[in-house]
C-alpha cells in the first residue's frame, strides 16, 4: 500500500473515531441536560421537605419527604434511561473528563435504583417511617421523658450508679421498638442488591461509592492492629479512674459507667473540663467568627439553619445542601458546651465544602468527591474545639490556663480518637456481618463485637436489640466506616497544612485561627473541585500522596 493510500485510510479511521466520539458525547450531554431538568426541582423539594420534617417531627412533613424521595428514585429507576446510559458508557467513546466523571456517577446511581417500582417504594417508606420514629422518640424513666441531650448529660455527670443504669437502659428502649422493622429493611436491601448482581447490600454500598470492600476491610484490620495495644492500656487507665469515681471494682464496671450511650466518646479521664470554657459563650457565634477569620463566610449557612432544641425535632445534627446553588443548612440542638462546639464546627465543615464548590461545575459534580472526604473536612474543624490554643484565641482563656491544660487535653484527644477508632470497628464489622446474614442472633453479634473491640462487659442476661438503638444502622446504612476514613484524611490534611502553609516547627501550638491561607488552600484544592475527580485522585492532588494512616498514627498513637 503506497503512502498516500495509507494516509487516506488512517485519516478516515481517525475521522470516524472522532465522529463517533462526538456523537456519543453529544448524546450524553443531551441525556444529562434532560435529567437535570427533571431532577433539580424534585431534589430541591425533597431536601426542603426533609429539612422541614427534621425540624417539625410532623407525620405530614415526613410523608411529603417520603413521597418526594419515591418520585426522585423513580427517575433513577427508569430502565429505559439506564439502558441509554449503559450503551453510551460501554461504547468507550466518551473522552471528555467532566463528561466521563458525570457518566460514572450517574451510572452508579441508576444501577443502585434498578429495582422493581413496588420494592423501591416499600424500601423508601420503611426507611422514612424509621426516621420518623427516631426523630420523635423520647426515652422514658419514671414517667419522665428524656431527650438525647438529657440522657447524655446524666450519663456524663451523674455518679449515682442506680440512676446511670436506668438512664442507659432507657437510652436503648428504642432498639426493641424498631429492631423488627430494621431487619425487614435489611432483607429488602439485600434482595435489591442481589437482584443487581452484588453479594449483598453492604457489598453494593461500598462498590457503588468507589470503594473496594476488601481494601476497606484490610484497612480496618491494619487499624485494629495499630490501636489494639494502645487502647487496651488506656482502657485499663479509664477503668481505674471510673472505678474510683463510681465506687465499684474495675471488674464490676458496666456500659453505663462510660459516660455516653455507646462508649463512642472518651470518658473524662483527665483533669480538664472543656465545657467550662464554652458555657458562657455562644458556640454558634464562636464558630462563625472563626470561619470568617480563615476566609470562609458561614453566615448564610447559619441564617438558614435550625440550631436549637424543639419538641419532636430531630435530636442529632446534620448539614444539608438544598439546591447545590448556595442554600446550605444545618440541623442542630446546640448547648454551650465542648461537645456542641465540636459539632457546630464539624457541621459547618460540611457546610463550607458544599458552599464553596465551583458554581460553574455541572450540577451532578457540584458535591463532594466522596462522603468520607466531606467527613474529613468536618473532622478537621471539629477537632479544634478540643485544641487549647484554638480555645485561647477563640474563647478568651488565658495563656497560663492554656499551658496548664495543654498536656491533659492532648492526652484526652488521644484517648478520644482511640475510643472512636475501636467503636468504628464495631459498627463496620456489625453491619458487614448483619448484611451477610441478617437471620443470625444480632443481639449476640453486637455484644461479641462490643466486648472484643471496646472491652466492655455485657450486662448479665441481657438479650435486647441494643444495636438497633443506633440510628445510623437504620437510616445511614453501611456508612460509618467513612467516619474513620475521614479521621485519617483529617490528619493527613493537618500535616500538609502545617508543613506547606504554616511551616511551623511546633505543631502542637497551632490553632489554625486567623489565617486566610488555610481557607484558600481548602477552597482551591478541595472544595472547588467538587466531585470532578475520583476521591483517590483528589487526595493525591490536594496532598501529594495517597490516603495513608501514617499521619493519624503520628497524631494519636505515639505517646510523645
């Protein structure tokens, strides 16, 4: 074949490929445009209805949110649409990076919704009903009704063993109330996942959010090995302190002695009470002023939020992005204490991630890279509530007081992370096993894991659905491991900022206050990117390396 004919042939082939690529990309753009037109108003209405339901606790509001959820899911369950998207994806002809990213995210969303309409609606209704029960439920002790805040306060401050036991048992009451419904929902989720070709719902949940279940389990095994001995030593110290506090032998300590409902937060082991520094402050104002100091304006978020307790209101906290166009809100139940200082900083961390996504990105990319990356930002900021140098600069304590408490606070933060890490092991492994076999004795499974990873003693003869009293198992399934991944990334980001932005030699006296360069770095290298890159790539771009546990280990496993 002469050179001229070869040139003509290659030109024809390349032109044909280019034409095919242009055709597929044009078809995908048309597909996405039509989808946006339908999704955006319904998603906004659903987010607003969910927010309103969380505030009011009204059955009518929950019903409306559930109906909108069904309507939204119905769009993604359209198998004709999915077939078009699948054909475009499998053509391999889409080359534009932003189009590829939208296509991948939408494909996973559509795939997870390829269920029979009746099954999909039943699952949504079941979850909405459970969320309503958790939102409106109040534990009862001696005919008195307790909010979650009130339960936690008694567990944290009371030294009356009988009262502690009653309150702890009351905090578990909802477990037996909802357990049957949760198991039913777990089986529905599994049936749906298997129908889509996955082993079970846990397997599907990780894979469709770009996580390899084997890699996540390997990471948790690594963290188990890293934290086990340090936690065992600290747990023995905790038991010595609590034994003295409550006047019982160490071997007689029970779950209600550990100062919160699940032993997911550290008991007061060290001689420092951070609540003291916040009790006369307005923690929402402190948070707003801090964020402003690093160049991130959260005033619009707080103005739209519902921050304080109300009857029948959702008792926890979360951040919601209503429209991906600037309407970001928080649900909270603020008290002026250290826990809520952490929480409001944490939720505003989610908020600034949502608020500062590049507004020019396509709608489906105007969100975080992964759920654990927004958790990492939230944790990065939430940790500041326990940083004595942050308290010095933001809550007006003296330098002398700061130095006095710094060692105890450092040790307390280390204990907090070890306690949380072991608790996360329980949650991850319980859900993995529960979805693997929901017919097993889940009550026993829960306590086997609590005993192994948290070293807590099961109350004699107890056979109740204590696992079901944790709202995440019903309403935020197969998600909890992302909190621990978030802690790893929070430490990695902290190390990067200290080294590359603050360039300080003494990283234990950093408060991350009043420096707009911090906000600018986060905005430009994380927030602005939205979901335009897969999470692994985003982390490499932002920190120069893969996600690693080494900075978390340096922060919290070293004793020096």
